[in-house]
């Protein structure tokens, strides 16, 4: 079936207690698509500048990722630089240069307008809405957002929530959007804004899904070597949407499985800089971690 | 089989965003025993002052909790006062008056020296060790601790860890004791200090068990009405040990079930002040939440 992702492709400079990397391949759409490509066909709609290394485009293509919607514009590629502290839970953004991303207006090629699975990675909710206007009734649309848009463009974010099937966000964003500190209440409040499911990413504490039927709590993969958390949430979304699109099954049981596959992809992502932790996996590596997570979560009455 | 608990019985004054209570029944051994008494016989070894209301002792006895080891000494009962902030995750202790608890030297009545299940609630590790010297090879010993003892009496805490079967602690204490921010690594480090299992309580994020065989991640119960978190960890321990003692089964599968029962008792605890949330349950209420948690955690390959 395949999945369409619209979002950022960037060059990340990251410092963690374990090392430093400069201008490595990054961006939400990148992490998403590298993760999703293990499960299904992926197409990216994004923008980069003329300075974007050709090798990165070749890398994406080598994964089978469609780059027909990745436009190159005059100017600089989006650059982000951040530093993680000792425990990796907090990070400081030390530089953000939007470059050509500042004037990104996603244009969906007609060949992708009938995509059945669509992921709207974190960009201005107004642009996320414009993507929905350009696609024909997808089977399933999921989206992400960030604190910046909750503060700066709540009206369009709320409109977006009424038009997507699944909202994926982190716990701080969920509490902020709902204006409610209790995460269970907060997830229900966001659910009430329209989507069929709210999936809350909690980092080392796993993920929590809220639907009308109740809650699903997915454990985190027990990672001993967390090297760089950058992109974990987008890799989670990639594994999640990739599994749904690859199987074509959006049943409640399969959505739970997809959350576990998302968790697995995030666990590989954090083990190295950039997309390196996900670059050379076999499907069996992925399924092995799925089964570990089943053991981690298992109990019987 | 029954379980013996050694720890504090106190009078708590608590302020949360939802209300205030003054000098209510509290203390680790209290929360533990009220929770455990739904599953098995419980005996408390603790100390209170002459000011301790007789109605509280009657309440404990009415639950079938053995109070033969609850001694009344000249002086004041241990009092604790705390204030919880908006999101209930942080609390400030505003007053601690140890009273007779300051000179508590647990003396195990000979009738309890052959207890098969023993829980050492949070007290000075030196006193926890003295309890172990007074009992005959219990089948299973679990203990708790707190940041204060990790800082002030690490040597005896480390000795204690080599003599207990299961360590129960919260995530911050686990990281502090292991001197390691990664919780997975930290739990393994504490496991290396001697116990067969380390159970890390993570509040709204559930619990994580680390053994030589691997990890078990238990979801939190999806509580929408968290009213007062005081005693949640001790109620967790009570449900956990109560189920193990009540069934007499310490198999790995039953230890996982016990963690879920602990989670259930903590979820009732936080719904009201003091032990009120646990005071009038039926066993069917408890088993209903166990089954909810099974649905919350369930996924199939």
C-alpha cells in the first residue's frame, strides 16, 4: 500500500555525553521514512537546499524511499543543533536555521494524491491541513506536532485534530494541549478533539494509546545503550505507520502491534547518531525485538 | 501463609490541589498492611506513641491485621506533613516529627519469627538488617528504602541488598543507588548487588522488574482521579507481597501477577486520602482492575 510522509529533511549537529556529530542526515521525515521502509513503500514530500549532499538522497533512494516529492530549492537546508545533558532526557536547542524550510509549502505530486496511508510529521498545522486538501480521502492519516505549534497556532492544530485519524505526540505536548497534568485525563481530552486514537510517546517509559475503547500501554524496549535520542519519536511513527501500511490492516489488534513495531524502531534509532542505528537491519532483527517486548509485557491471569 | 511487615505507622497531614487532611492514619507499614490484608494474613511490627488514636488500632484489627507487634511507647507518634504541587508528581515535606519512631528498634515477637514472607518497609537499613537477624530463614524477603538512606547509610543498605530476595524502590532511588541515569542499566547494577529481583516503581508510568532472566514492564492503572499519591508505593508493595503470600507461589509467572496486584492496590490508594481508597473494597473490585490491566497491556504477535 505504501505510506506518504510530509515533513522535514534536515542536517543535525548533535552533542551527547557519548559523542558529537556535525551536519548528519536528520529531520522528522527522514527518520520516519528510514524506519517505515522496513515495512512498506515510502514516499517523502519535503524540501532541501542546494547544499544538501547528494549522497543523502542516494541513501534514501537506496532504501527504496521515493524522493520524487523531495524538492531542491535555492538556499540552505534546514539545520538543527542540540546538546543533550547527562541523563539524555533534556536537550537544549543551540541553533535552528530554517533555510528553505521556512517557506516550505508542501505540494503533493499527483502520483501521490491517492496515498492510502499519510503521516503529517511536525510542521505548521496550517501546512498539515493543506496536505489533507491535496490528497483523496486516505484510509488512515496520522500526525505529530510540537509545543511551538500548541502555543502559536492552536486554532489550526485543533482543526487538524478533527480531520486526522491518529494523533501521535509526546507526553509533555499532550498535557500542554489538553491543559491538564493528569496524562490519562489529558489523552482523553485530546481524543475528544476528534481523532480516533491518541498515541502518547513517553520515551523511556514507553507509549500509551487512548481510544474510545480504553487504553493500551506499550512498554519501552529495555535499551541499555541510549546513545542519541534524536529522531526516536519519528522512528516510532515510521515503524507504526509502516507496519499498518505494509499489512493493510487497521484493526485495533494490529494498531497495538504497530505501536510495538514503532517502539522497536525507536529502540534501534537511539543506539547511534542520525539514522545509523536503523541503517543496516534485517527484518529478523526487528521481529526479534518485537518478541522481546512481548516477553517484557506478558502476564497471565 | 501470611506476611510480616516492619515499618512506620504514622499520622499524616497532607495537602493536595484537591483537598487537605490533618493527622490521618499513615505510615508505610499501614498502607502496606491494609493492601496486603485483602490477600493474606498480615502482622505489623511498628511503634506508635501514647497519643495514637485507639480507633486506628481498632481499624487495623478490623481488617484482620495482627497488631501484637505494634508497641505503644511513651511519647508522640511519628508525624509527617507534606504538600503536593499541581501535577502531583512532586511533593514538599513541610514537617517531619519522628517522635517515638526515632528510637524504634524492631523487636520481632517469637510468634512471628517463623514468618515465611517478610517485608522490610523503609527504615534505617541497619534496623532492617536487625529484623533479618531475628527471623528464621523466611521464604521470601522484600525491602524498600529511600534517598535519605542511600546518602546516609549506603554501607548497611548494600549489605542488606545481599540478604534480601526482592528490592522494591522508585526510579529516582534506583538511579541514585546505582549512580547511573539509564534506568535499565541502573536496575541491572542494583540487581548485581545481590537480590534476585529489583522492582522499580515509576508512579504514573507503572513498574519495571529486572531479574537475571530479563525485564518485566507493568503498565500503570489508567487513573483519571489521582487525589493523593501518599502511600501508593507501600500499597503497591502490600498488594505484591500479599498476593505472593496468599498464594504461596513464588514462581516467575506469579511474581509478575503479584506486580499487577500491587499496581491495582496502588491505584485504589491514590483515589482518596490516607487508606480510605482501600478501606472498603471487595475482592471482585481488585480482580476487575487486574483484568483491566491485562487488556491495557495485551498484544499478540
